[in-house]
């Protein structure tokens, strides 16, 4: 229910030969089952000007295969009311913070629906959270009975916030709840919003109002900083600071 949309180029526009036995979605090509290239897809769309004039007229040959991501949060209550009790969220090739944020948003929506507290304002809030991580803008897909005309202008990432690696955790003092950060890759301001990720820690978001900075001559670079974090962190957890995408 939160997914990349794949335009069925082979099946609908750039048709493969009858002998083709492999589907385009399997990302495998052969002499008997050629993959549709962006050029082929664009040529197919140019034949359908009446249906997709904005794509047919585009000089960008990759526009035909850049489709917005599917997001069902705006109408998830309709799906749940219909009796759907299993939702799939696509997470392949996505970073941990994407999975963490999107799953949390859908979990909150489902719990609110079950408690009869799912409002339009809450749905908008949850969609905004999903926009904060990787996305190519959102589409309703075919769920509401309309054909897809939602092609994105964003070739890569339209997230409203982005992160940049600044270093890694080298120690966490459990009694005091203090983490020690080794600044290997960047700098930090006095106040930062951090995302810490690790294979055991998972994803932790932490707002820091003040860092205590110090140099460690045994490290290169020498810059380190300590900061409070209520969640246990672990050595080698990667630390990112959040920056505005604008």
C-alpha cells in the first residue's frame, strides 16, 4: 500500500514479441525478451498523445518511466472499511529511516482507524511524514478508478528533508544516557536534529540542544562530541544530521 509504481510498458505500450517469456518487472533481458528502454517507452507514449499529451510532448525521453510513488494513506480508511487486513509496504533498496518512518505512519493510521480516531488532518500529517523520507511524490494509482497520469518531475528524490553523515558513535554511557560521537565526515552546530542508525539499534531520531566538544589525540580526525540521548546507542552506529531539502 506504499510502493513504487511500475508502468507496464511491455504489456501496454512497447509490446514484446510473442516469444517473450520473461516479464519486464523481473529486470532480466534476453534476445527473446528484450527490455523496454526509455527510448522505446517514450516512443510508445508519443503514439498515445490523446491519453498522455504531457508525456508525448515531452523532450525528456525518461519522463515516460518516471511515475510517482503509490501512497494509500489519504484513503486508507476506505481500504480498511472494505475488509483488507494485510498491507504491503515496499522497502527494497530503501534506507532504514525510510522503512522506519513509513511503517510508523501506516501503523499510526491503522491504530487510529481501529479507535475511530482517523481524521483528515491526521492523514495529512502522516502523508507529510512520509514526504520527509525518500519519495518521488505521491499518487493514488488505480485505486480510485482513475488511470495513472501522475508522472513525476523528480528523477531521484523529492524528500522534504535530507540527511548527511557526520560520524559514528564510539561509546554510550548507559547510566547517564550520554553518547560520544566521533566527527569523521562533517561538522555540527550547537543545535541539531540527528538520525542514528545501526544494525542492532535500528533507527533513532534525537534532537540535541547542546553538544560538549572535545578533541581526542588518539583519533584522526580528532574532533569528538558528547550529547544526551534517551535511547541506547551502540559503537559504530552511523550518525546523520538532518538538513532541509530546500
